[in-house]
C-alpha cells in the first residue's frame, strides 16, 4: 500500500480490519467506496490522452496548453457532471465528504491543486490526495 508520510508507517496507524474510507463511513468495496489507485491512474491516462488530442488540434501539442485543457476539463466536468470523462468511464465520481455532489468552487480548487501534481501525490490513509482533503471531496466508485 502506498501511504502518506504525514500519518507515519501504515503498520502503526492501521488496525487489522481497517480499510481506506472506514473513518469516513464508506464501505470497504463496491459502490460508494474509495476509488483505488489503479482505477484512478487509468482515468488520469484517459483524461490526459483526451486533453492531448484537444491540445494537438488547437495548440500544436504545447505541454502548457495540454495542462490548461486538463484543468479546464476537470473544472467544467467535475463542477457540472461530478466526474471527468476518464473518471466516468472507469466508474468514479467526485463527491463532498459530507455527501452530495462537489460544488463548482470545490471543483475549481480541486482542479487547480491537481494541476500542481504534488498535492495529488501526497495521500492520507484513506487514499485521499491533499487536493481532495483541502477541498473536502472524495473520489468514490459508482459501480460495484
């Protein structure tokens, strides 16, 4: 398991029956559980690929333009539909920790932090990146 240095070694912070999302009242598996790393990575690759296509068509594959398209995609799609194209394809959705869909402002803040990359690489024991923790959001599974 990839853990965060913020909470110490996994062995010291986890019970035998612990799982990502337990402290948040989420199920261990299936619909409504925390989306795991592999699924997130596949969705990220799908989203980045789509953004690269758009960037190639309109901006000549400029890396900064691709990052801008990625950020705009995240803001617009998470702020309106609750998920990016890649997240939707792999059965995930961004929701508030308190329940319900993420607000447009949460989507904006989350997208800007995600574009910085580093906040997404530092996780807590619930497998939430700093971008999700700061914005009060979760990436959960929508399919079992």
